[in-house]
């Protein structure tokens, strides 16, 4: 089950469109998906000292708890991810006591959309750092989308072949990591047994 987190408060933002496209690819490849975007992420500021949680926050934490992988899509705001997305990720602190704390053992695909290349790349580096801090495994590919360029058609579909290819690859990498992490270990050391050792 792959959980998608991201978007903006603006309906049909590039950030949410890119996330939806990735989740569609995951579904096409046989994965189950959950999308948490826009109003799903309009949450109270995370306060670790408070026990009560908004119903949307409970849904977010439960989705992350069940997730085999995560895809995060954020706009680049002044060199960093949006406060809405960062606040949502802060709720992962509620998983600290779990058997799999935070995003441990989970692949995380990272997407950043911004008006200009500098904002996309600096935000992508910051997002990957947050994923590392949450013990997640960022996929080798992170996707930076420059929304100053003609990425989308009037009907909302992707027009840029390069972005299309990268988003498909990111979705594939998340699923591939999940599949590999579930493969049975080969021998007690995780290595292929030598001849005569079976």
C-alpha cells in the first residue's frame, strides 16, 4: 500500500497533479494507493505534548502506519517545502513507539514543483533530508518539476515527456523497493549459500 502525501490548498495544483499521476502508475502496476492531499492535510499545527488528535490527523497517522511505501509531493516555497506538507510529516512523530517507527524500512519517493529550477532543487534536497531524519529510504530518483515550463495540457494531462518518464520511474522505484524488501533472505547472512553449504 503506497500513501501519497502532498499538494496545495489550490485545487488541481501541479504538485497534486504530479502526485496523482504517480499514484495512478502505482495502481497500474498493481499497488494499492491512498491519497492525502489538499483538505486532508489542513491539520492543526503538530503539538507533541497534546494527546488529542483531529480526525484527519488520525487518518494520516494510520495511513502511514499501514504504508509499505510513501510518495511525497510538495511545492517549493522560498527554498523549502510548504508548511502544510512539513506539518503533515511532523505527525509521523506519533509513530515513534511503533515496531516500525516513523518511516523506517519504507521507500519514499520525493517530488517538488516550483516556478523555477533553483526552488525545485533546493527544496528537493531539503525534502530528502527530512525523509532521512524519519528513517525513510528516498528513492534514487527525486523529481523536480519546473512549473514555469509547459508541463500540463489544458485538460490537466501531462504534456512533458521527460517529466512523464521521471514520474513513472519514481513510482516504479517505490514499488520495486517494496517488492525487494519482501523477498525471502538467501541464507542466514542474506548471501547466496556456497556449494555444499545447503
